[in-house]
């Protein structure tokens, strides 16, 4: 559908403080882990922490190109990742080919929404402000130092890992920004982090714990519900309770779903919790967007759902991004332009994304606070592999982060 959008159309705009715009983290030269004062080969003991050592809070996400020239590299990394888009044994050949073919179209889409993705700016704000709150909520692990680690765009996870080492970090929390766990998203980010730990920190000087999912956290649910209520208030009062709520999440290939990935169930749990908070006043559906390629993906598709409801005469529809923590191309272009603008129906709208809402930033701080206070390395779920999983990488990653518990 994107090819039918005139490039002169403008997406909704967001205003960011100038402090959001941070330069790309410089990659320091790799440093030897051996000390200069000893000639022995004894493995250094694991680090011991004092209350004032501080804690890195590392927000993990897919990321997005901040400028149009970054699009090709972003797509190349994305289509090279078999955890996210499984292309089979020919992935190393098909990935670059697909990236090259899609680059002009995706560059045009990013041009329309302002010349790049805002996800880095929002993530930087979220991390920085959540850490400020966390210093007060859990002073025993303060100061809390914010980092952002993207899987496919700057700041890349590798850049962030090396920056953390240069900053002397000894304790870190990997905090997924995918509220609902999938092996394709959080799993891929953790696989990359595990690979980098083996490469750059074989002695384990950085002690990691993981916030690997939070689909029904009260702060998340309350913020989404608030944004829905704000959007519903823009409809005429007699029509309000009849607006159909369409919760839209990024889809998954059915091959991943059938492997036993928990993502569909966890997204559904978020939707149910939000509707419970709203008192089930409106009819609703969970739909799926952003399918890529000819293979079967989880449906019903968001675009098809909107088209079919309009045909049936249901033209008051509110789209709600339920698996994204900020605006990016899937909201600003796919939902706003490809679906809502093309429908030409004034009753089809979108609830605002979480972005810089103080309620949501407080939720992030509360989630981190609960994690630090609980003392667990990860949730019990992280150690449990998908029933049909045969990936050795996944098994070893889970052993690393979950302490070997349930990873066999």
C-alpha cells in the first residue's frame, strides 16, 4: 500500500527537546582484559559490588535509521537476522538482495515522516528520565546510568557494549523495550548481547540481569488505557461506546508461532488487561501488521481488517499500537498514512504512542525498581525454550542470562 502514498503527505509531527539529539556513540578501540601488573594467566574473580558502584540500565530495542542515508545499513542488518526474519539456509544471500530492493521504497517512507525514525530520541529520553526516578526509588543500586542498545541501527548493541566497558560498568540490567517476549525480538537482542559478552568480556566483569517481559505491568496498562480514553473523547458522545478498538501489534511468521513463541499470547494478555482497565465498554479486536514476504504470517492483518470493517459500514475505528514503546515507521507511516489516510474516513483514528508520557516513564522506573528489589537474574519464563526450538544459540544465551535454569 505504501506505493500509493504521495510523498508530499505529512505524518503527524512530534516536538522533542534539543537534548534528545545525541551524537552516535563512538566505538572505543578493543581493550585487553589482562592487567598490566601481573604476568599470570589466572582468570580474574567475578566482580563484587558496593552500593555506590552504580548500575547501567540498558534499553534494548530494534531501533530505526535516524536519517535517510542510514536506511540501507538498517535493512541489511535486519534481513541478515534469522531470529527476526527467518529466510532459511540462503539467508546470507537473500538478505542483502531483499535489503537492496527495498531500500528506495523505505527511504521514501522515512522521507515522508520527517527524514528518519524518532525512536532513538524517544528511547534516549525514556532511559534518561527513568534512571532519574530510579535513583530515588532504589538508591542502593544508584547511580543508575542510562544506555540505549539497538539491534539494527545506531547506537548498535556492540557500540553500547564497548561504551559501557569504557565507562567502567560492572553491573547492568538488560531492559527489553518489547513488553511482550518473542524469540524474534527480545530473544534476538539477548542473543546479540550474549555474543558480545563472549567476545569482549569473557571474564564476566559485567554482571548482567534481565527484564525480559512486562506485558501486564500496571503502569503500561494504565498509560495505554489513558491514551485510548483521550482518543475516544474526540468522537461525538453518542458514538463513543460504539467505536471499535483495533489493537495492532507487529506480526510474526507462522513458522515462529508454530515453534511455540510466547509473543501472541503475551500480546493478547496486554490487550485483555487494557480492556479490563477500560471496563470492556467498547468492542475490540487484536490485529497484526508489518508482514514481509510471501510466507504465512500471523493474522488478521491490520490493513485488511480496516478495509473489511469499512465495507461492512463500521467506520469508527481506533487503532492502538500495543507492542511499541514509541513512534516509528510502523506507526507514523504504516498506520497513519498507509491505513488511516488512505481510508479517507474521519472516524478512523490512532491513539498516541507511549513516547515521552510521564506516566509511562514512571512505569519503566517502577519495572526496573521491582526487578532490582527482587534480585532475580531473569524471569522464570526466560529459561524455558520454545517446545520446538532447536537453536543452540538460544540454549546458550538462556544459560548465560538465566543461570542455566530450565535452558536444556
